[in-house]
C-alpha cells in the first residue's frame, strides 16, 4: 500500500471537519492528519491534538492559540500557530497532499486559494469560495495542477453522475459536448416547506436549526431553512460545471434521498442516491477515484416510501430567488449577497432580527452593493467588507 495521504483539515471542529475525522478513524492506514484548524475552539482542538498528533494546529484567534499551546504543554509534538496567514501556510506546505476546505463562510476563501495555487488535491466544502470568486477561482484552478473535488452532497452527486471527461475538467467543460441537457439540483425545502407563510415571522432560531433530514451546523441549518443554502449551491454549481442558465434547475425533493441528478439529451437521467449523511460524499472525495468505507449504511429500498418533487416557491423562499438572480448579475452581486447573508443569519441566531428579515436585509444590500466589476481578489474582499458594513447598519435600524 502507498504511504498515507497527509491531510490539512480547515474547520476541523465543524460538522464537515468532524465527519472527515470520523472517516480517518475508519481508514487509519490511508490518511494522516497533518494540520487541523479552527476559529477558537480550544477544548475541541486539544482533544483532537491528543488523538491525532497533527504536525500543526492553527487557531485564527491568537488568544485561543495561546490557550491551546498552554494546555498541550511542552510534551506535545504539535506546533500551535495563530492567524489567517498560518491557515494559508498549512495548506501550501510541501508535505500536504490533500486539503479539506471546510471553513464556513468568506473566511475560507484565502486558504482554499492557497491550496489551489500550491497544486494540492482540494476537497471543496466551502461553497463561499466559488460564490465570492467563481471566475477568478476557476482561472486559478486552470493555471494550477490542483485537483478539485466537490464535497457538498449535491455537487458531489452531480460529479458522480458525470462522464469521466467532465470530472477531469471541472469548471471548463461545456456540458453539451458530452450529451448533457441539464443539471437538476435537489433540495429538501427545509423545516418550513409546508408551514403557513404568515407563521414565518415568528420562527425561532431553534426551529430554523431543526432540519428534518440533515445534521448540520447552525448557520448552514438556517441557510437551509431560507433555502439560501440552495441558492449558494446554485452559484457554486454554475462555476463548477460551467453551466448556462438553461442548464441548471432547482428541484424540491423533501425526502433527501436523491442528492442531485444529471439529465442527458437522450432522455436518460442519472441520479446519485443515499442516506442523508455527509460522510458519503466526504469519503468519495477523499478516496476518488476509489471508494472506501464511510461508516454509512446502504439504502434499504424496502423501507423507502414515496419520492416527491416540486418546483420551489419563491414567495416562500425569496433568498433562493435572490441568489439565482445574483448569479447572472456578476461577481460583485454574489459576493455582496453572501456577505449580507452571513451577517443577517448571525443576527437572527442572536435574536436581533426576525427570520423573515434575513431576505429583506439581503435584498437591500444586494441592491446597494451588488453592482460594479471585480477584477481581483482584493476587489472581491473590498465588496465583502462594504456589504458587511451596510448589513450591520441595516440591522442596527431593524433591532432598535
């Protein structure tokens, strides 16, 4: 057997990072944890360092890094680093084979690009990297020798349903050349698919985070409830699979068993199915083109009931419509929308605004900030900052 892959796990204490570590536990001969990162989760990082003995542990927050260093003590072989620059360093290190990009939000953009530029195998779970910088990201990918593999269950499902040629040319493979008619991006509709519209004003954070099928972090759970998550995935799919507007469609599938589909010009539809567990797409991305044990049970078709599908209701899910429209307005629009959404969701989770205010704030920011051209990463980060500042201004008015 070849030597173990050396992994850097960005966002090791989050949902995706934790599932990645579970798969490593099941396949210890194939993988070694080179570096783990987090924002400020000192206790969780201490336990992971003691279990996996990574070469590096990075905490973005300096005080948290100092605390972790003190807790590990001089006997530990793990070097503790702090800051965003350190995140990038543990992605581009020559000893690293694979980077799991699982930091939620805009904070994951720069380290993910660092991994691309360093020709790593990048497992992309951070959809914001493509939402914020899709065109520039794909150009950087084409200029590198990096291998990009999607981790989001929907994009991973589409990837598995594509011909090999498309898998090897992510971001720049015209679908019609391969006989592909359309990508069908499925979404559950979240916990409020059938709730009375009038009741959405009174939704609590706990209700929004109570997803009927998936176990996810709080921010992503709220995004699923508003279907902004599907909107961000739509934008990501547009860049990953080089689609035109008529080549991608969102379909509501409440059971979350079919994770997405590819429709071919001969009438065939190829779908990827499985239990709603992120370990399946993570394991596939980690082992591609092989397959390994993910710890997920196989579907028992005798227990499956009806599969239902419907078109999304944009009155119920205005965030989804905002994202689809922003996708074709340009990079400033998608960057501004993503930033506004991160700020508004955080405000909702802190009980500062109502659930329905999220879409209203996102729309206001998009109208004010989502114009103009972005020619560089610095331009994108500037739009991101302006959108966040304006979002906070709006929220201050809403919550007073």
